[in-house]
C-alpha cells in the first residue's frame, strides 16, 4: 500500500462555489504587491504589473494566484492596515475583473484585510500566523465560509528568526496545527489546508526535517501546501541568493510531491507545472 493511502486526505476545496480537485497536485503562483519582498523579481507593487503577472501565471498553468501586500520576509517593515489594503484591493479588483475564473488567495494575517479582499472577489485566505496575530481571523473565516490556509510560525516577521528553539520540530509543529485545526472545526470552517511554514521561525535543517516527515501530517486528513520557492533553506545549500535558487526550488518541490504535497506555492509556475506533469506519469 502506498504511504499516502494510510490516511484518507480531503482532496476537494469549495472556493465560493467552485469545486477544486486536489487529488492531483496544483500550483499556486505568488504575486507580491510589495516593494520589499525577499525575491526582488517577484515584486509587482502596481495593479497593472500584477495583472500582467497573473495573465502569465494562469497561461503557465497556475490553479491559484496568491496575492500578498504585506511582506513576511524576516525583518520586514510593519505597515498599517490601510497601506496593506491600498496595495491589495486594486489588484484583486483588476485580476478578478480580467480573469473571473481565476481562484485568488489572499496572503494576510489581518481579518479586516481578508474580509475586504474576499468581498472584492477573492476566494481563499492564506494566513501565515495561523490566527495568532489577529484574534478575529478564525471567526471571520467561519463567517465568510472560505477555504483557509493554516500555517505554522512563531512571533512576527520582525521576530521569527529568534524563535527557532523546539523540543522536537515535527511534534511541536504537528501539535500546533492539530490544535488550531480543532479550533477552526469547532467554528464550522469546512475547508482547511495545512502549511508547515518552511523557513518561518525555523532553521534550514528544521525545515528539511519537516519536509522529510511530511507524510506524517496525513494523520490530520487535510491537504498540504508547500511554500519553499527560492527560500534561504535552498540557497544556503546551493549557494548564491534567491535569484539563483530556481533549480534548487524545482528539486525541493519535486521531493515535496513524493511526500504528499497537494499545492505548491511558487514564484515560477511553468517549471513546477512541468515537474508535476513528470511526477504524475509515475502515478499512473
């Protein structure tokens, strides 16, 4: 029996009436509406630039587009709710207007921003803080009845690099996700995707330990999103910077597919779509 069939994972999402099948892996393209994201070539601070990027990613095979207007890189500058909305909402409006079939995910830890974006045409909330940084987030997700990406981290983007001490990295992350999922279920949230939070409050070796044990998250029966694109955990090994990390990213994403990843969140859609096509040949 294949390892990923020990536990029956949920493999569908209801994104505002659109049923998405995750039984085969899907790609989420990253669109950063910020001037300071860690990978400078991903920065699309203007709605017109974001729209062009969305068009390319959808043509390359992205099933989702993840729009973020608050940089979560280590040491990022904190910005106001209003500034985050001012960056985000014009892009949501432009992309949803031009591509009404596109499934938009919103990368925010603020409930008010999430709600405004959903009302503006988005479909999914991607919260790096797992509800820790806004106590209204879980209630907001439950009320809106939208899919929620539950990620593990500690602290804030400004403090997380100092918060990497764990008793056991897998057990601590698993227990956190299990507890937060129980809270969401109690509130009636139907669609939850798990994200182990690679690189967030984690040293590189801790992220690889989580990657190696990813199948063990299947006990929770939920789809898993992997976000490793061009991160330090890759170029710490291969050398260079985020700009040089495409090949390493493709390798790690391919490994993640063998470990049960359902969604790969990436800057470079075409390359990972090709990796998925090859991986799928082995599953026939």
